[in-house]
C-alpha cells in the first residue's frame, strides 16, 4: 500500500486506477481519501439465478431451478462465489444438478426437517423432536448449524404472517405456499418466543461444553413453550398482565381518638408495704382526694395489690438431668474401652485378616508382599515390618494409612504405629536418608543441628513417627 500511495500522490495523467474490493475497511484511509468511492449493493438471488440459467444453457448442463436457487442463497449475493459453486457441483454430478445433490454437496440441511421439527414441537411430542435432531446430527450437521437454520426458518414463518411482509420471503420455488400455510397455523406469540430462545441458545453455544446437550435443552424449551402461552378461551387472544399506572393503595384502619382527662392530686400518695410472709408482698396506696377538671369526684378507694412469688416445689434438678429426661437413651454415650497394647499373636492374626482383605480387593501384589513381611514388636504401641526389597517397601507404604486404621480399631488403641524396614542385603546401595526411619532421621538431624532438639524441648513437641 505504501508504494501505491506514492503513485497516487503524483498520478500520471493518462492512467485511471479502478480498485475493487469487498473489504474496504482494510484499505488505508489516505488512499480512500484520494478515491471516488462507489458502493455496490449485493446481487439479488433472482438476478443470480437468471445469470446461472444462461450459463447452463450455453454449456448444455441439466439443472433444476431449485438447485440454482440454493446456489444463489449460498453465495450471498456474490456472483464469483456462485460461479465457483456451480462449477464444483457440475464436476461432481456429471453435469446434472438436482435439488438433493446440491444440498448434499453444499452441506445444507433440507428445509423439510425444519417443517417436521416445528410440527413435533407444536404437538408437544418431545420424543419425536429429539429423535429428529438425532437423525440430523447423524447426518453430520453440527448443533450451531441446526440452531442457525431453525432460527432462519422461524423468521421466514414469522414473515409470512402478514401478506405485506411476505414479499421478504426468499426461499426455494415451491416452498412459499408451505410457509404461508404453516404461518397460518402458528401463533405470533409462539414464533416470537421461539425466535428469542433460539437466538439466546446460538449466542451461548460457543461457551457450552456439551454442545449436544445445549441444543437438546433449547429443543425441550421450545417443546413446552406452548404451555407457557395462556390463551383466552373466548377471544383466543394472549392474556397480558395488567400494568399499574399508580401506586398501590394500602388498606388503612381508623383508630378512635382517646380522650385523656386531666387529674389534679391534692396530697401526694403514701406507699405502705405490708409483709405477710417471706414470699408475699402487698403494696397499699392511701386514699387521696382526686378532683377532675369537670368537677366530678372520682372514688379514691383502691384494693390492696398482693404479689405472690411462687416457691419451687420438689427437689432441684440439674441441667444435665433435664437433658437426660428430654433426650432419653437416644444419645447415650458408651464407656470407652481400655486401650489394648500390642501382642504378637493378635498382631499376626490381624495381619493375616488384612491380607485376606487385600486379596478380595484384587490387590495380589500387595497381598504377596504382606505375606513375606516379618513382624517384630518394639514396644507397647510400636512394631516394625521388615521386607526383603525396596519395591515391597513401596507396596506396604501404599497400604499404611488403611492398615493403621484397621489396627487402631482392632486393638482399640489410636497410638499404635509401625516402621517399614528393608533387609540389610537390599540396603547396601540405598542412600542413607532411605535407610533410616522417622525417629532415626530426627536423631541424626538433632545431632547436626542442636537447635532443632532445643526447639522441640521448649515447645514440648511430639515427633510423628
């Protein structure tokens, strides 16, 4: 573009440059400013079909008009694309173009599928709609093509609802009457709602992980869309919700006004307290003379008020006893049994039971390793397992957590642990950090770094062996 721009700055008088492009936005603005721009409209499908008919007549090619209309729709107003599509299909069909083979070579779904799908959805036959989509999917059409094609089909049906807008219908010859008949049997509200659902499904299709499920969900929504539209049984019109033009009036309740009389007290009242017993008190108010503003005399005699505080009867119950009466034996806590220390006889029996458990789980390699392992009790809560090879050590380590849980349950002792050792013949070439167990490794580290031992002593830490 830079070299061409330099030529345009000083153009020769005898040269006229004609630039043709379909992507004008890619040309530099400095070049566009030096050009006189003519924007051409797309070629209509009818003009494309007429031009293709002239070509096939000159070339003696047999072609159906419906096939040429499909090619014109596929080219989207570009004559160059329509000619290349025609040449490609002619070479594959031996000079005979039909509606069906054109659809197959252009990978376009027949509109008859859309008519059948709409009929199944209107009848709320979800099984038929799902089977029809499965048939379309097995033909090699992806979900986005189905959503896009069905949305365009619904748009064409919507256009045919009004004779004035029916002129916008651009479909294959012979399908216009079928579209008009389908539009007459379909409500306008259903078409608009279906078009909205398909549009949202097509937008979210790229973000969906399960593409097929996404399309099937849209079909299910369309299947039950008919139930969401309530029609009046008398007029057959859509029932719309009433809109409120003003604020909602709340119901109010009138409360009668309370008349308060002004009372003048001549003498301040005297409070007398009488004690009948420890739990009863009766305040007594003297009888003052009370006079109202209207001149009427109010009786001043008031009965003595006695307040009795009830004393608790029966023995006092604790909160724990009350909870026991309320809950009962449902949450009774069993006494913890005394922990059992290790003994070789029971340990061997539990070891053999765990081997049988491994064999039932089809872990034959681990079971074989457990059979050749040697057990040795070190103290009441710790024992050693000696294996002949490093590979056997790995099998035992894989089952270590499950085995410890099993032994904790069997001995009722959560403190039981064990160490895996490898025979000396196999440990000759093993690195030193693999030869030692956890306890030995800590002692070795404590010798090299005394502060580690001091840290453990100060914080009173326990080593997890």
